[in-house]
C-alpha cells in the first residue's frame, strides 16, 4: 500500500465500541481539512475516564480494523498498548514522531476534551508542537484554549450517538446494526462483548 503524504490526523479514543459517529467524524476530517489521512489511536486506558466498562484492548483494535474496510485514508494503531499506563497524549505524540519523523501529525479532539485540556499532561507543549482540530458541538464555548493559534474549531455534522448508548443497547438486546460499521456488531456478538 502506498504511503499517503500530507497532514496525518490522530483520532485518539477508547472506541468502546467504534460506531458510525466515529466514522462520520473521521471521514469529515479526511474530506474537509488539510488532513490526507486519519489514524485511530486506541487508548488502553484514558486517565480521565473510568476503565471498568472497557472491552479488552485487542477487541477494540480488531473492531476498528473491521470498521475501516481497507479504506486507504484510515489506519488504526496500537502504539499505546506498548506504553506505560495510563497513557498520556504528549508521550504518544513523542513516540509517534520518533517512529515516523517525516510525518506531520495533528490532533483531532472533541470540544469536551478541549474544555478539559488544562488537565492534560503538558498541554502547552502539545499546542507548541501540534495543530489541534476540535469538533465542536452546539453550545460549545471553547474554554481557555479556544483562541490559541494552533487550535482550529470546526462544526462537523452532529450525531446523537455514543459508545455508552451502544453498550446499553447491546445489554438490552436491541438491534443496533445500523449504528455500527458493517461487521462490528457481528464481532461483538461472536466475542460476547458488552453483555
């Protein structure tokens, strides 16, 4: 597969599980920003979130692989699986830059993450070195970092869908086939996840 050159967006998340909202967002950034590709960075454990409801990291990684359907604009990485836990974005960025020195990386984050950005490890260092693209939702006010020159606020299409909604539906036995990329629901059933 030929390498895509240009800006690479890094879409960090638990993806517990991946759903169509994630895919719409990744597609939006690949289509309407300078990003030529989007990498899904699977976080084994977000230090700002509860890990009790997480499916095993290897299952979350495989569900993303299934969801991407070999689209050359998208890739998944398990780089954080081999890093100390909990993983911090600045450390992952450093590791990725060491591994791929010719690439230009940018972060993709939700407006809620920007509001909590001051709680991240070394947020000023992230902003000094990287562009951050924020997908904002209605009512988003930006927080203290919104006017930073390395922050780009965008308002992509909104979907009222979340991984927690998916997990709740699975526990209740609801058919959610159209809320997840093709093949992900079958993988969840086969591996008895989120029951």
